[in-house]
C-alpha cells in the first residue's frame, strides 16, 4: 500500500461485515415497503376495498406504521454502520488525510451501498408479492377476484423512501467528516448511548396515554364531522399521537427501570440490565419499532377473525336453507323448475313457501359529501326505496306472532341485533312510488329473524297499512320471496347451479347494488352533486362476475343459500382476507428481523464484557443465562405490549359499535386470542434461534 487511497480500499475490505449489515437492513426495509405498496395500490385491492371504507383506512394505517418502523430501522442501521466506520475514518485522519480528501471516497461508498440495497430491495418486493399471493391462491382460495394486477405507480412510495434513505446516509456521513477531534472519532465505536433516566412515573403515565390516544383517535373524527359538518382532514389523525408518546414512555421505563423492583436485590440481573441501559437510545428505538410492528400484525389477524367470527354464527342451521328474492316482473324459476334443477343433482325439495313484498318510498335526511369535503344534509320525502312486507306475511314465514301497530313500522334484525346501524330506524312518511299516496309512520322497534336480516333490511307494516299503501303498485315495485329446504343432505352443486340460474334469468335493470334505487340519481342532482361516480360504480357492478366479492356482498337481490355461503366464504372475502394475511406476514417478518438484529447488536457490542467475565471465571451456564435475560428483555416487552394493546383496541372497537359484545363477536375475540397465542409462540421460536446464534458467535 503506497497511497492513502490504497489504505482506504484495504480498510473498506476488512470492514465488509459492517457493510453487510447495512446492506441487509436497507434491503429488508425497502423490500417490505415495496411489497406492501405494490399490493396495496394494485387494481385488485383498490377495486374490492371500498373508497373511504374502514378496511381501506385500516390497511393504510398499518402501512403508515410499517413505514415508521422501517424508517427507524434504516436510521438505526445507518447510525450503527457509521459508528463502526468511525474507526476507519479516525485511522485515515490520524495518517494525515483531510476531510476534503476522505469525502469523495466515503460519499461514493455510501451512495453505492445505499443505491444497491435500495434498488435490490425495491425489485425484490415484486417477486415477494407474487410468491405470497400465488401461495395464497394455490393453498387457500382462487377465484376471478384473486387475479393480481399491478400498477407501476406503486413504485413512487418505495423510490421516495429510498431517496430519503440515501439523503440521510449522505448527511450522516458528512456529520462524521466535519468533526475535528480525531480521538473522539476513534472512540465513537465504543461510546455508550444511555438515555436520561426518567422517574418511575413514566411507565404508568405511558399506559394512560396509550389508552387516551386510542379513545381520542376513535372519537375525534366523528366529533369533527358533527362540529364542522365536514369530512375530517388528514391532520385529525394526529389525535392518535398520545399512543406513540405513551408507547415511548412504556419502552423507556422498561429499558431504564424494568418492571420488577430491585430494592431488595439491587445487583440481581445487573449485567443484562446494564447492557440495555448503557445502549438505551438504540434499544428504545428498536423496541418501539418492534412493538408497533407486532401491534400491526395483531391487528391484521384480528381483522381476519372479525370477518370469520360472524360467519361461523351465520352458518348455524336456519328454518329455511334456501331463500331467494326477485322482482315480480322477472321470469324466475317457480317450484317446478327449481325441483327439476334439484333432480339433476339428486336432491328433492320440501317446505316450499312463497311470500310477497313491495318496495315503498320512505322519507329521511340524506348526507352528501360535497366536492370541498363539506357535508350537506338534505331532507327528501322520497329518500329511498325500502323492502316492506305485511305482519301476516312475516308471521307466516317465521311462525311468530308479531303485532305491528297501525301508523308504525318495525325493522327485521338478527336475534342479537348486530350491526343495526345500517338498518332503517327513522322515518315519518311512507309513500307509494306510483300513486304518490302517503301515510304517516314511525319506527316501533326490531323484529328478529336471522334469515331475513340483510344490509338494507326488511320493514314490516300493519296489514291494513300495507294493503292501503301498496294499492296500484306495478310489478316493478312488487317482489316475491321463495323459501324452501331439501330432503336429506344438502348439495353445494345444486345451490351453485341454482344461484347462476337466478343470475342468468335476471335482466339488466335488476343488476344494482343494494344502496342504489330509482331515487338515488334524482336526489344527487337536487343536492348539486355529480352522479358520475355512482354511474361508474353501477356499470362496473353490472359487468362483474357473479362469483366476485362485489357482486356477492352488494347485489340487491342476492339469494341466501346456506351451503353456498358457508362453502364460498373464503372465495367471497378472499381479497380482504389475503390482504390482511399479507399485512400480518410483512409486519411479523419486519418485527422479528428488528428484534433479532437488536439482540445480536447488544450482545456483540459487549463482547469484551463477556470475555472479561470468562477470565474472571464465569461459567458457560452463567453467561448463557445472561444472554437469555438480555434477549428476553428485547423480545418480551414488544410482544406483551403489542399484543395487549391490540387486544384492547380490538375489544374496544367491537364494544363501542353497539355498547355490547354479541355472541358472534365473542367468537371473533376467542379466535383472535388463539391467533395472538400462535403469534407469541412464533416469536418465542425466533427468540430461541436468536439465543442460539448469539451463543455461537460468543463461543459459549
């Protein structure tokens, strides 16, 4: 070696382990962000997740958490890389190299490493998405909705993140170069980063802030809408900020004080506690990120089971296994035709029942979102069409003895009255859409019959009111219900065949979502709002596949076939389940990598401590115990706080919806607890692998 440049190149080669860790961390962060954004912005997901819906908001919220976690992770990786790099810089500066001389080589190396890791990570996100999504389709469910289409605009997010990573790395490199104290630079690698010890109040206060933050985040958007009659802007989400402040306090308390008092035995576990405390800043940051990612994984699994729980309850046996509604002007299969289809599948019918219903106009206030995001509430006498039946028809179908008073209406809910917020519980006027004759009315409560429970609901009227208000209605506003069972064991092929027969015999005028009727366009135009968005949605609905999620969950005349619903549940909700399963995997992978890397960093940075303990006669069992305690501290706190916090949030959401926990929600909670336990077991497995790897590197 004859020049500084040769020496610089030689030192870079000897420090390849530092570069390898830096490359690995950046690569993983960019791969996860690229994969998440690719799937989140794909037309497959955007088409199914409703605009402004809770599922889309939750998906974006977890993505923000993932961005936050990966951002802190890459910052930590860069800081660690330059702390190790400081020794090399110090040696070259001691030999006379100036900052101006070292800058090109250092910037070139950082730019090269950051760019390679970022580009490789972004590109690796695409095969990761393809492998996971193809695995879902191969092993779980596959249908037309599951065809994955990609939108290259998704590259904007990971590319922007990569640019920020590169800029930060170059800025950090410049920070080290501007130092003039050579000895300080050389000592940088061995400097500890203890955090300022707060009082023991920070832990309890942290939990209170987490609780308060969740409540504020849940209620503030609604309060904003009521106060300002406008959709809440993005900054309203800052109401969740106490959660992160509280989480920081909890992590800080864990690192500095721990949760077990040490007054009686102040020297117990002093080695493992000191290793965490003396590198407190790095440890706090990593535990914070790990907690957030584990919480995101728990939320994703909880969302999946919140869908599956009610489905298990819905699939309980009902008085009629088959029900299909249709408009009276449609040429639909009668009992004989249905029996012929059944015979083709070796099935026979029993308990055939038919009932009439009508579509009547109810008055009410409609809330519109204006182009400027303000809310406009308009009262309309002809607000929406609602499906109505007489009390005698309801009693004949159900075997109940309901008595609906004249001048009132009752709405059919399920036995537990779950999700009644979307059912009609208001109205003072019912109008015949043909004759325009009206009668006064008011809501008189719920009737209960699971089979007739649907999103837009059935209204039950007094027989005399029903007869009066439905006179002269044309077939367009009349409908029929056909209900029946089958003898012996049910047959899925028959149910599927009958469903597609009903779809094929229904004309285009009936292909509409349940939330659209003849008054939708007129009311929008009266309010001064463009109807184009609704038109495009309806057009898409008409062309959609009958087996698609949109069609099966939103068609106004969707039949209720118990065996079809239970067998096709995964197919119907496949995109929702697969997206949140993907989120679960991404968050869990990121959390495991961060916690595993943190354990290795703490232990290996304190290698000299373990060597000193060996020389002092510490046994391998003692040193192994210290390694385990250190790893337990890193894994246990994020796991407990993340799982507990999301368990609380999940329970809070289910309870606040209707101020009670229903039977189906209890099922969802129990399934979620099982999933949290499985997640904990998986993290314990990663913990065991981490301990074994550290023992190998420390030669224990």
